[in-house]
C-alpha cells in the first residue's frame, strides 16, 4: 500500500463507505471516519469493529464544519482523504437543489481547503455515472461527453471540474475520480449492508424489503422501455467489488503524482425483471410487483465500459448477480429493520 497508511473516510458509516472501511482496515490501513449520520447509523461502527477485530476512530461531524475539520486534520497525521460524504437521491436533488449544491459542492470545497492546509496530497472522490447524462450511447466510457440531466449529477460534475482545476494549479496532488454505476449487495457476513431511511430510491433494497415483508410489493417504474423485457437495464456492481476499487485507486495513487478518472462497473447490464428473478432464486421468496409509470430522468439502458479501470488500477469485478442477490438477502433477513 506504499505510504498510504492513514486515511480519513468521510461518509464512512454510509453504505459504500462502511464496506470500504472494512477493506481498508483489513489491509492494515488506519482509518478515521467522519460522518454527520444524516443518512446512516452509528451502529455500523460496532459492526465494522466486529468484522475487522480492530478499533475504529469515529468522529460525528459535517464536512462543512471548517473548525472541526481543522481540528481533525491537526490531531491525526493523515496521508489521504476518501470522500464519500454527500446527498445522493436524484429525485430529492431536483426538489431541493440548494441543499444538494451546499452539501455536495460547498462541503467538498471546505474539505479540500482544509486538506490542502494540512498538506495532504491524496484525494479519492465518489463520483457517479450520472455525470454522463443521456449520451448517444448506452455503453459509457471515460471519454463519453459529460452532460448530467439532474441536479445530483451536476453536483458530481462540478466537484470533478473543481478537482481537475485544483490538480492543474497543484501538480503535487494525487487525485482519483471514481464513477460508480449501481452498487448493490452487502458484506458476506450479513453484518453490514444498505440501510436506506424511508422508502428506498434504489431497486435492490426495495426488492429485499418486499422479500422480508417490510413492503407489500415492488413498484417497477416503466415497463415500456425499448429493452428486451420493457424494463430498464442497469450495470449493477457488488459493493465489495466497488470497495476494492477504492483500495486499488489508493495503491495506484501512492505510486505516482497522477490524476485518475475511471468507471467502476461490471460492463454487464441486467433488467429490473432479471434482478427480481435472480433475487427470488437467491431468497426462495416470491416478489410481487406492479409496473407503474416511468420516473422522469430514468434512461432505458446504460452500463460501464470498465476496461480503463482494469488497465490503470489492475481492478475488475469478481462478484456476479447471484452473490449480489444472496448477500443482499443475507443482510436483509438478519437485519429486517436495518441497524
């Protein structure tokens, strides 16, 4: 892991953050988690400690709190920042744009200023496939034009632009932009997983909540898309594969003063109905569903060209649809109401 032995993870109690923290700690890296718990649960800290057998340093706080950040950076000698913290509901971002720009863009600027002040040069950013918008292609490569169609995607692109400019002005920085596709699944132990507040925005927790009896039926938004079965096709990636991508990025950055931009996806799309069928197989439960109208902003199909991540990071996904479903079910049935 080179010299990257102490990392601060913002949003580290969240879904993707928590799985990445487990892998970092298992790799012998010291981790400090900063999270304001606005969309996550502090209970995850004890679970992470149980899974890793190590103590995890947790600070409850907000990335917009400059005074707190300065104190944290002064107290711990950190080598890198992994930045997961942010708001992530596409629909809500359209309704409350200022909230999203404030959290996702202004918050990141404060974090970067304090990181620079503390002379930390390595930054890994959670970006998103939403930066591509609605291009002429369904297979997105890193050279696909960037033109997000919702506020959430625009906040991610703004931060990417900020980071590109920051690198130009400060060549010593090492930065990775990781564009996620659709994270699903859970840790194989069933101890940590996706724990959405309220009605899930994402397909997989919605399916698993129906399977465990928390919800009556799955609502499928749009059954008339120009796809083989009429439902939307997405590139689902197991959260543990996604977490491994962050370790690979940390490794790649520790070897060079570089700027890396890569897609993290499998390159293989599945439809909503294919996911339902796979989940029924994994859980042995019938998933009742109703097809309702399309959601504004949803595309018929998109998936990653993930070849650059393989080339630059030596990373590729290992876990397929069966593990995505069985791990999700294992988490959900052990934790029907979350943490």
